[in-house]
C-alpha cells in the first residue's frame, strides 16, 4: 500500500467520533437545515471502514482462510447493541478473555506456520544443493559464487562491508532490497549466513546465499519475514574496510572527551 495512505483503526475511530456519527437520528422530529448524508455517501464510508479493518486484519497476520468473517460481523453487531464495553450480557464471549485468547491463538498459529516454513525450507535446500555451482558449508549455508572479486576480502566480522543486495523468499518473491543504493555496516551486525558467506568473495564479487532458518532469523518473525523462513540473498560486495583497532580506540577516546566537554552534568546534592 505505497500509493494509498491507510487509516489506522484508532485514527478511523477518532475521525468518526469527532463527526458525532452513530448517535444522530435521520429524522430527529424537528427541522434541521443541514443535509443528512446521502445513502451513496454512507455506503462509500461503510466500504472504506471495511477496507481499513480488512487492511488491519490482513497486516496483523490474519487472512480469509484463518478467520471467520461471519463471526467478525457478529462481534461488531453485538458491540453496536451493547450499552458499553462493560455490558458483558450483550456479548457471547467475555471481553476480559480477549487478550488471553489472542495470545493462545497466535502461539498456536506461529507454531503451526513455523513448522511448515521449516519443512519447506529443508525441502528447498535439499534440492538446491544438487544444482550446478552450489556449495554447502558445514553450518548448512549454501552459496553460489557469481563473481570472485579481488583478493581484498573481509577476514573478520569486525570489518565493515559496503554491499548492494536483494532478498527473496524461496518462492521468488522479494522482501527486501537496497535497490540502487549501497549499504555500509560492520559485518558483525548481519545474520549468521551473511557473516559466513561474504567472507568467500572479495571486493567487486557477487554471491548468491541460500540461508537456512537457523542462520537467518530462526523462529521469530521479523517484519514481513515469517518465522523459520529460508532466505535467498543476491549480494554484491562493493568495498571492504578492514577493522582498525587502534583507530577505533582513538575514536572511542575522542567520543568520551567530547562528552566531558559538551554534556552538562547536574551537580550532586550536598
């Protein structure tokens, strides 16, 4: 949704409350000069409310295969009929159990999806290792060198690497990319598959990494990357900046001196 700006559910609620909607009768019994919204406008707003709730539901990991749409509508109708959120007699389920139920559901779904993702990844890697040019290390990392690059290689995870990359799932769909820009960071901050793989090429080199879940993000979901995902990265190594321990010490020392000069310190109470 890069083009359309989506209202959050809370923002949508604030907008509706500020308009005073939901409480004004269409025929109040006395003359009103202001025109009541036309049915076509009401229908459009109703559709957009559904659109926003759909966005919220889908982007929180729920899709039409794992939610009961009729129960969603039933819960909304019951809430409209209730005198307040504390009117428990109006609801078929106790609202106080909501967080507990959600947590239990999410735990069950995560365990189910994680096992599926892990087994799909294992099957992919088992077939992939037989492909021409693909090498497998003792850790389980698979890689294919597209260009060796120069003799200047990262030899320590403390080295800083400048890279250009594209990340995809095993189905080929892209989840991340540096696009036309480069990223420069210490190798130590990257996932284990990168730490190991990038040390196999030099500056100007290019490598394709097939990273099993345990060398990527493991069972924890990371943004749009589901737990236990096997990931594929195409990485160009633009530049390697070897770690300079002496320069780093000087940098830290200068930073401490700068803090002493620029940061005001509240005197201790006497």
